[in-house]
């Protein structure tokens, strides 16, 4: 699935070197394409509940999914 710029996504796996965690909600800020034009990665911005940026990270395209009505926003101790 291709996500448009500025769409919301849910991170589907922990990416330790990017400080991005499974379940984080992020905004797509850039698409990374291969030589054929296929989207292979995304630049995403993860923000805290107060709007502060927690991470701007490069993630594989298959490490995100669309949010659903069943998704819940939770608070993780920092």
C-alpha cells in the first residue's frame, strides 16, 4: 500500500536505531523510491501527545500500516 505525503500511519515493528516503536503513530513526510519508482521506504515524523517531535525516521515501506477505528492511543512511560 502506498501512503500519500502527510498521511497518518501506524508503525508495525520496533526499529531500535531510529527510536521508533511498534504502535507509534506517525506522519509520512517523504517517500523513498527505487529506480523503478516503487516506494521502498518512508520518512516519518513521530510526535508526542503534546505535539513535540520525538523522531524523524527512515522506515521500510512494509513497517507501516493505515490506522483503523479500532486503534487506541496509549501513553508509554518515558
